[in-house]
């Protein structure tokens, strides 16, 4: 079931995807991911500007994730009765202001407050995108609409972040942040022009948080997100030292480029089949990631297995945000936005948990511990889907 469309609201043509509107949503996702991760490529320059250590400057990324994690559910619940387009505009305006402030101030504290605001805006935007994409698309093409709307994520990871870091290093680090503010300003115009408005949930019809949390399919989806993202971020965060432990000749940039290209291919493939095979695609994604993790196990410096692992990992990961958000939206029905806020919270918690897990494995046990531990985590995620009757299914109508 897609999110309900109130009477009198815009309804899409029965067999046509609203491509322009979906691309606007994809651009919003692109800005969200780029804003989150860009400081990683510019930490030395930012640290010098603010007169702090690189490790302290790196907390700009942590604070962004904390803002998303803590704000997604409270803000979404507080604004459930708001009309959707003005709320989306508020989220985008948050990026415009936060990135402009980040690039303009010389106070580290003010910059960190701006990063917190950006993270809160991200939590709200992620909660809105899935429901918006499904509501503006024909009901039988909801999954494909989600795939297009989420395409900005792998594009930002594979192309946007390297390009933004290159621009900042060639000029000054503030330029990419001003550029993101300019894109956000353009998005405000495009959202107002190209996206229809929808009513929020009437106060008397809003489901309580606890009721949404226990809807069939929601606990399984959140559990799979926690496990999959935990495993992914443990590996992604420490990919450089893991590759270095095999051979000093590995290029992390080339490795992540292979991963990013495969991730783009993944989201395209998911977009073709998601409406008919969401559950199967979710299982295949987990299985592909598990295969990639297994290829890390042998202690070998051979390039071919390592780059094969990167490609398989990218194929497994690229479409998962679309798969998980679509599964959540289907299971939640009219409460899709609140379910997405739950997913955002769990996703960001898993990012933090994955970084801690990977750090522990690397320091306390050693690089070879990653494969067996990640395989165990992914096996549990696989079994959660296999044993869940509600994963990826719309609620039954009485």
C-alpha cells in the first residue's frame, strides 16, 4: 500500500512516472549525503581554519549524524499535520543556511552548531522523501519512483564527494559548501514549481508511535537496517587500513571508485525489479555483501579478488536504501513518514555502531576478524527477512 492520497490532491498519470519531480527529490538526497560526508575530504584545511586538531574537526561529521538520529522522530511526529511541501522546503532551507554558515564563520563552535542544524534537516528530509516519492507516482510504480528519488545517494558517494573534495583542494575548502547552499537555493525554487503539495495526517487520524513501530513488517525492516548498515559501515570506515594490511600497493581511491560504479549499477537494477521482487532483491543484496565479506577473509595481496569484492559489495549495497525505505513505506501505509523517521534513526545509530565495531575489531582482534564477524551479522539479517511474513508487504485492508 502506498501512502494515502487525500481527496482533491494531485494524482499522477496512471502509467507515467513524474520524472522531473523525482529528480528534484534525488537532488535533495544528493545534497544531504554530500553535506554529511564532504568534511572527511577536507579535514586538514578545516582544522587549520578553525585552529583545532583534525580529530576534533572530524566531529563535524559525528555531530551531523547525531542531529539526524536525535531529531528525525521528534520533528516528524511534531509536524505530522503539516502540509508536505512547506515542510520539505523547511528541510531544504536548513541545508542552505547551515552550509552557508559553515563556510562563512571562523568560530568552531558556531560551525558545529550549523552542522547540528544540517543533521536535523537531514533527518526531516529523509523522513519525507520516501512518502513523497510514492505519493507522486502511480501506485504500481512506487518502488521504481523510490529508486529514482534515492539515486542521489550513490551519485553523491561515488562522484559528488570526490568532486567536492577536489574543488575544495583546488580553491579553498569553503567553496564546495557555498556551492551546496546554491544548489539548495535552486531546490527551493524547483520544489515549489515541480512538486505537488499534500496534506499532512489529520490530528484525529494519526497513529501513535508505538502502533506504527509494531506494524507487521516494521520491526523486521528496522532490524535488517540495523544489521546491514552496521556491517557496511564497519567495513567502509576502515577500508583503508584493511587494504593496507593486505598490500601497500592498493589504491583506496580506485577501490572506492569500483565500489561506487557498482553501486550505481545496483540502484538501476533495483529500480527495474523492485515493484515485483522487493523481498528477493533484499535477500540478494545481503547475499552479495556476504560474498564480498568472504572474499576479504584470505590473507592475500592479489588485486583481482580484492577488486571483485569491491564490485560485489557495491552491487549489494547500492540499492539497499531504496529497498529498505520502500519496505518500510509499504508496511507503514499512511504512517509512512513516521516509519521513515524510525528508519533514519536506526540507520544513523548503525553508522555510529559500525564505526565502533570496526574500530574494536581492527585494534583488539586484527584485520582478519572482519570477515567472520560481518558474515555472522549478515546471516542474522538474511534470516530476519526469511522468517518475517510482513517484510516488504502492504498492510491488509479489512
